[in-house]
C-alpha cells in the first residue's frame, strides 16, 4: 500500500492539497472491466474510508476528504477515457494544483493484472480510445 494511504481517514475541512483521479469509462458495459481499474481502485479507497464519490463537479463525480493528514479530492471523470484530461484540468485549475499534486489511477495493458507501477511520465499504456 502506498505510504500516504496508510492509516487513512477521511474527514471534512481545509484546502485541497492533492487530487486522486480514477480513470475509466462511464456506462454499464464498462462497469467491471479491466479498463475501469481506475474507477474500481478509487471506489475501494473511498469505501475503506467510508466516503462517497457522488457529487457532480468538474465533468465528473467527486468526493473530498483527508488522507494521512492531507486534504484530497477523489475524482472519477464522467467523460470517456480520451476526454478525461478535460475533467482533471478543470479540477487542477480550480484548486491551482500542479501536476505533481495529481495521482492518476488507470489500467496499463502492458502490466499484468494486480501489478502496480508508479512513475512521473510515460506512454498511453495501450489506451487507444474507449
């Protein structure tokens, strides 16, 4: 588990310091597919923290809370994968956060299921559309 997620507890109050984005595609046909790994991971973080991601804002669904003492915005863009940057950019602009304060969770077809990789830059990870 990532260090900043250990002993996480969500609560209200304070300015947003980080955005955690779970990428996926809206719609029942994508609901439990590997392509929606970002949505599923974000749901798991919110579930364990007893927080909901259901307010509509920044072209997506959001929830707010505190994770290891840091205020975070949990964001699930409602756009399809190719347009998710619009949602992320709106949230980043609103909170005036630089890219290093944004964590993106998504599936990478070049990694086996269950494998996690954290990096600052990279390719599209096999995403070529919906």
